[in-house]
C-alpha cells in the first residue's frame, strides 16, 4: 500500500467552477500536510501547508485535513485557466516529503 | 534571490553510460534533497544532505547511484552505469531550517534523464 494515495485524474472543469482535490494517507504519525502545484516543465512549488487537523484558507484556496479519516483536501474556488497544473499532495515525514501521484487539472475558459 | 538550479535540463544517454546531475541550492540553505519521478509514478525521495553530510539516504535505489555535496554547497548525483529503469525526472530541493512548518522545500526545475 502506498503511503499517500491520490487520484491522478486528469480532471477538467470549466472556468469559475469549484475544484476539489483529495488524497488519503496511511501513516497516522504524519503531522504536516502540503499541497504543491507544478506547472509543465517546472519543479513543484509549495501552495499551502496545514499542521494537524483543520482548515487553512489562502485566497481562493482552502486546504483541509481530517486526521481521523486520514484524508486531505484542497478546494479551489472561482477556478481560473491559470490554475491549470498538476497538484501534488505531500506529507512531511522526518525531513523528507512523501508525495501523492499528483492530479492533472485543466480549467477550460 | 536565485532559486534552485539544476543542470543539465535534459540528458539522453545509452544504457551502461555514466551521467552526472548537478544541483545548486538556494544560497544559505543547509538542507539539500534529491527526489526522482519515474514516468507514471509519484515523486520519490532519494536522499537528504545537511551541509556536506548525508542525513538520510534511505531512498537511494542501489549502489549505482552516488551523491556528493563537497563543501556543503552544490551537489552532484552520479548514475554509473545507467540502466533503462533510471529514466525519469530528477528533482533537487533545498530548505533553510530543519523541522516544523517553516521548513519549506524549494524545488528546482528538474533534470529529465532518458536512458536508451
């Protein structure tokens, strides 16, 4: 079983839609949960991180962690074509990141 | 401030050859990480340097891979001899502090390695 499971998509939605991206993880010891965004031919860049359970909001983006069900989510409101990218969930274990496979998202104008 | 840089951006080699990838971390970052993404799979951790010391090399696939970070600045990852399954994108990341939410890992653009 993978430590982090993420549906690779692809996911295609119209501009303005609410996007929901999700991951599950297996190790309950993890404390830090991240979402990275990766544009084509670029490296991943940190979008948001959450410590333990709860929600965190940053503009149009909301990250949510439910440790009881080992489930992490990223919501994008009012999605824009510029949000088209691959979104990777990652969990920090010790000093290394454990990534999900990434979900390829396309926002259609 | 310059970001993490990696060289080369692409490399195509034949099976059995040697390839060396280079990573220049953000200036002042003591932590340097190597990750790899094989096609169709997730990005996986290879190893972690703190300055010039290997802190964790649990993700290195086998002894054909050798990573160095002489002087605690740039790092090299050598694959010798390369095999077909080594093809993928090799990412380098660096961070400033150990532990906690402020340890943001900044990634380079990656080196795309194709072994024929």
